[in-house]
C-alpha cells in the first residue's frame, strides 16, 4: 500500500474551473495537464488574455517533470508561450496537437528551445511515479485525448474535452474500449468534462451536421460562404466533401483558417480527393454556383474574414444577393452581440444567412448528460471530480453523479487553487495555493492588477476630468490659471459646465491658498473633492477626477 | 379617393427598428405610436438609456396631435418623461398601461402636467384625420393592445408587441375577432411584431408555464424564490395560485416587484383569493416549506433582489441549502453573463436552481413564425411593414411573408428615420429624417455624442497618461519639473516605466524649448506624440495620452 499522497490542484481560469491547467503531485514529482488561456470577461477591459497563476509551480520548480497536453485548443495550449520559459521540461502531445503548438511557439520564437515530444495513443509514458497513457476521444479538433494516469495510490482518468461520438467524420471515435479496460482495471479518480451537463440526452454526432450542410449547399444558387472554427477539421472536411459532390471548388479565407487547413492537409488530417481546394484567385474566376469559401469569423471577431465581409471591408469578397452564408458554429458566451451584428449586416447586404440551433449546422464538442452517465458507469471511479465548467456545471454534474449512485462524499466539486489530497482510501480538500487571474495586456504579463482594471471600468463609465493648479513654491499662492481638461465626460472642453467648474474651483480654493495648511497634496485632494461634488450635482455623473498641483 | 399621402416613420432605437416610436403623418396631423427607450449596448459605456430622436417631431410640433401607447413596457413608455415636456398633447393608453405610465411620470414630477387619457378596447378615438381603435393582444404584460388606425388612404393595423395566446392566464386572449373584422373590412398596411420570427412554429401559451412551475414548487422542500419580470402579472398570478395550492405564503421583494404587484392588486389585475400575499416580516416566521418569495433580478441587474441574494448581500434573505430558486425568465441579449454569474453563485450557496429553456419555466411574449403567417392571412394587408426587431428579424419576416404570397414590392423593410409614403395604391420610400441615438446619462439628455463614447471606450482599454509641463511665459523655458500621472495603465505612478517615460520626455523636449516654434500647443502635441510612441514601444499598449502645458 502506497504511503504517499496524491495532490490534485486545478489552476487558473476565469470562472471556469479545472480547465486551463491541472497539477498532479506525488512525492517529489509534479506533472501538469494542459496549459491554456481564458479570454477576458466583460469586466476586464483592455485585457488580451488571462493565463493560469503558476506561483505554486514556480515554488516547486525542481519537482515539475513535464507538461501533458490533451488537445490543441487555445484554452488548453494558449499559455504555453508564457509559462514554458520558466520550466525546462518536456511537453507531450499527440501529432496534430504538436502541430498547433508548434505554430504558436514559432510565433513567440520559442520553438527551438522547447522539448516538444510525441505522445502516441495507448503507448504509456513513464514520468517519475506516474505512468501516463493517452487514449483517443472525439472532440471538435482532431487527435484529442484523455489521459489514464497510473499513480502509486491508483489510476486517475482525465477525460480532457470530449464527447462520445461513435460516428465522427474522421472515423476516429472516442476509444470506449480503453475506457472500459481502465474501468475494469479499477479507477481511483475520474476528472470529467462538465461543459455540456446542462444539455439533456446525447450530443448529436458530427456526422449529423453533414446532412443539413448538404441540403443548404445543394440548394444554394450562388456562392456558399461558410464560417466555422479553423481547428474543427472534421467540419472543414465535410464542407470540402459536400462542395466536391455538388461541383464546387473551395477556397480558404482568414489567417488561422488558411494556416490550419494547410497544416491539416500536410499532416494528413484533411484530405482533398476531388482536388477541389484551390487558391482564391482561381476560385474567383468560376461561376458563383461553383464557389465555396471557408472563412474565419464565426465568433464575430472584429478583424476576421466574415466580419470584414459583413462590414463591406473585405478585399476579396463583396457579399451580394444570391450568396448563402452559413454560420457553422455556436456563439461562445460573451460573443453573442458581435455574432448577431454580423448576421444583421449580412442580411442587409442581401445574403441568405443560415444560423442558429434551428439550422442544425453545428453540434457541440462536449458530452450531454446521458453521455456523462455512461462515462461514469464505464469507469466506475471511486472518486469523481467534475471539471471544465463554471460552478453551476460542476455542481449539476456532481448531483447527476449522486443521482446514479456515487456516494456524496466521493464527489469533490473543485475550485481553482484548492488542493485535493488523495490516498488509496481517502479524499479531502487540503488548503489553497495561489490561483489569481494573471492578465496579459500587450507585452505585459501579470503587471496589471485589480486597481488598474477598476480604474479602467471607472474611466469607461463617465470619463476623466483633470484639474491642474500651479502654486508658487515660496508663497503657496496660485502661480497661474487653473487648467481643466476632460475626456469622455462632455463634448469638448469648452462646454459651459467646464467653465463653471473652473470658477467654482478657483472660488473654493481661495481661502485655502492663504492658509498655512496649503500643502500641495492637501490642495490636490481638496480640488478633487470640490470638483467631484460640483460635477455630480450638476450632471449626476461621476467622472474620475484628478487634481494635480505643480509647484513652480 | 383620398388625394393626400400617409407618411409612416419609425424613429429611435439601437439596432431594433420601429419599436420605440412610430410616427404617422397625414396632411397637417401627426400621431405618435409609443415612446420607449432602448437599453445601451456594450459599446455605449456609462450610458443609462437611449431615447428616440424627435428632431422631426419638434420641427413639425404644431402638427403633433397625440401619443398612443400600446403597452406598459419600458421600450414603449420609457421615453415619455424626456419627450412629453416638448409636446402639450394627450397621451392615450389602456388602464394598466396608464398605471405604469403614472408611476414613471410621478417620479419625474410630470404627472400633474400630463393629459393622460383612457383608451378603451374597441372604442374608437378620433384624432384629426385618424380614427384609432385599440384591440386587445396577449403579451407579457396585461392590457397590451394593437391599434387599428383608419386613415384617409385606408386602414393601418399596428400589432404592438403580441402573441396569439388563446389560453392566457387572465382569460384575455388576443382579440382574433377584431383582427378578423379589420381584415374583412380591408387593411391597407400591417405593421407586425417580428421579434419572434426566428422561432419556428408557435410560442407556447403562458398557461404551459404553470405546469412546470407547479411541479417544481410542489416538490420543493424548503423556500421557493422565483425571479421574474415585475410587469409579467400573469406569471406572478400563476405563482401566487400555485403557492396557495401547496400551502405557501407569498412575499414580494425588490422595488419594482413590490410597486407593480401592489398596483396590479389595486387595479384588479392581480388577485389573491387565498389571502396568501403577506409582508415579508410575516412570511419570514413560517417554516421554510411554506414560503414563496417573488423577487426582481431575473436579468442579473447588479442591485436587484436576486443578485443581492446571490452575492450574499441581501438584507432579508440568505440563500442556503434547501432553497429552490426559479429563474422564470430568459436572459435578454447582452445580459447573459450577469445572469450566469448569479446562477453560479446561487449554486455555490447550495440552492437548487431551476433555469434555462429545458426547465420550461418561461415562454416568450412574441409570436413564432406560424403565428405570423396566421396574422398575415387574417389581416390580408395590401402592404406589410415588419417592425420590432433587428435587421435579420425584419428581413426573415419579409421573406416569410413573400413565401406565403405577399408580392415582394408590397413588403417594406423599414429603417429608423426612413420615411415610407403611402397612397391608396402605392407605397414607396421617400427620404430620411434624423434618427440618431439620443443618449441619457445622469441628468444629461442628448449632450453626449460619439466623441465622448469613443473616448470612454479608448480610456477603458488601456487607461490614461497625463503629462503636465510648466513653461515660463516670457522665456518659453521649462518653469518646473515634468509631472506624469496615469490611471488604468500601470499599477501606481511609481512604476519604473513612468520614470523612464518622464526622462524620455524631458530629453526629447530639450531641443524644442530653445527653438522659436515653442508655442504651448506645439509642445503639448509633441509631448503627447513622444509619450504615445515611447509607451507603445515599451508595452504594446495604447493608453490615451494627454499633454498639458501650463504657462506661468
């Protein structure tokens, strides 16, 4: 019987728990599963990315043995360029995932210095006290994997992002047999993807999307323009096949769509048996009814291909009556407004737009509730940790597990930074490690904190008003006029209210200048208070007010 | 045959078209249908409300005869306090709508000066060349109406917001017979609610919600807390009835919920046959299984009842294990994140949370596609104007109408501010009138324009950096140190980068001070350019940079 303890710690993420990074620690060894980013929420203005807080890993740097990546989506690989330079350890991933990581590391000039290693399905990798086996799962990117991790206290299964799709387009379904084998051998801990737990039943197979796409593309008279995720190679393959079937050639638009499809073709994940994939220059010369365009922009990203088309700002494609635009994707929470604006604009340009759940041109990459029940039953873990979701998903997942017989004490609802400690026959929470949001903004990583964000939110609401007062160093008397400028508060600094505010300030400060207590910092604060009060009373707005005293 | 022309002009709204206000003009008479607000979009930070642009009405002030309000929702009545003071004309509305308008006018101290008049269903009101008949429609607020408007060039039917619900809770369904009568007499123009056109089939009846609510409330062991719209009296009635049936008393929480239910009780729109509606103080003393709370906050509004409960910030109610919280509403686009955060927090506090479409605890107040086909068939208008939606809704509605036989030239897809001109046998677009967004921010109405909003968005992204330089008026030489402050850019003004920026600025400006061209405005601009470039190179961020030269 193992005497050590296994510690599992989810790190990072905004709202979502256990998604971007999970730490497994036993004795003097740590392995890290995934290293992804989250996209900033509405209350994080100006932030580019949020990466996991690796303070704990840095403190135990000598213990960290390797990173194991489950699949190539941004929320699982995106933080590698920021985190890896701190750790000179290998990164394991399957083939296509390595391709996607390579593109990213090359951009950050880190490819040569990274020890990126091949993980093959069902070929265990030994790493200290851990033996890690990749098994295939179906997800919305090829070569996605779950991990079976043998540890001294028993086997841990981490599903990664997955669904049980037994008829995916690439004929590579979730490896139920490996799951069954692991379950038969006995699994101590299951970490399972909770993202889709709100959906009753089963997530439809990727192949069901083909039927709907076929109908729309067959009936389209003019050009067909499809926007989808550039890593969703199975979807791209279906659109290529359907286009070929109906006599259309296919051109790719947008940087990531062009890059990823090229890489997928090179690595053999995308095929073009009909030879229909051509550069836009050649496709452009065909009649409209023979043209399919695959583009980025399914999330309404402002500078993406589809958004430029919708805004009449695309160099190659002007949307016109007769075009059929298909949004083969669901809006990720937070992107709804951007996506809706594109749809409106495309309609106004005369296109037929196919979108939304009723169109059946998209399926999720995550399992529905019944799939999770099947998974739990096959694995029959001693302990369950729902991961990859917001609090509601994890709790619903936990209740679902309890409803099919898991003892409540054996389901641990995790939190980022909260340590879970396991032995062969026990599981408990054991304290916390740092797990703050680490913000990337421009070149800065982690240099922006809550004060800066609070100020940005304040500035966005009612703008800023700045008062500059010059004071004679010796006499403490005003040495020049009071200058007042504003941005985001009223149109132009010559509004009457700004003039009134200046007069009010001069008047209110008269007594102060002559007093002995006229320290610059005191005058500065008084000026701020006077202005804040005056402006609020006049406008019921609360701009950020800054007072600045310059001694001359 | 009438020789005049009828002009119909939709005004106002952000994205949504023909919803907040519609102008009908014939000869020397103008009537206005509705006078509502829109809520600001994400790209309008700090804005409280958006009201319609009434420039055109002000130019033709002498022509304006009356306002006709269809129902009491904010997007149809909310702009009255801002618009009415310019027009001394009567406002017509049905009984409950008048109640809701009165609350609003009283808050703005406008109730006494307003000529608020009763509109009775099916009792025509003459107004210049117009004869207006209110007919009842089912919608998510009682006493909602559509309008049949007889004009010299024929009858105009405006549905208002509606759905064809033939089993609503108040036993007051959409008045199909009046619609049939109007259709039989002949309708020239139909303006119809497009909001729900993306939904295939029929919108379920309000009564279907009762079955689901009954099951959840019957099975709840502890307290039941339901959040819904405070004007959705039929929903409130159902919850009161179901609570009574299962031995629960009902308390109201939140300002608008308390006010509206009180008014609905007073006016007879809400009944309490079981005597179960009680003040919270009395309900609080009951066992948990006998308590129902009806609260505001279904949209995640930060200071609402439910949000305070979710944030453990509510004075009366602390959410605990055993509580069942029901979100009997759908998130309005833009509110998804706020609503989801509340749900997560409620789960974490241990509540059972019932939410989302799968729970069947909410139905829309707008018609689905088949209902719109029925409406169009009953009315058989000569011309159709889809209204109340974003561009995609209107265009889908238009295509749907064409698919059931409307000639394309007879369907006019409107735009806010675009004039539609009708005679007995013609319809055409005829120019535009002003229809900008008019922003309400604090006490300011219309004083904020695009520059202020652009500055606010800029400030929110990377903050602001201000450089203050003092210059001797006579010599043009620096008269004091360069002061640099920032907000929302880096944590604290004592960061090394701020010091470096100051040094760079002093160095770069040295040559300039000694030159002849050292006008303050020139120095100001140079300082801004130098700083912008320096900060971008160092951080790849673009804060708003302000240079300010003070002459002493």
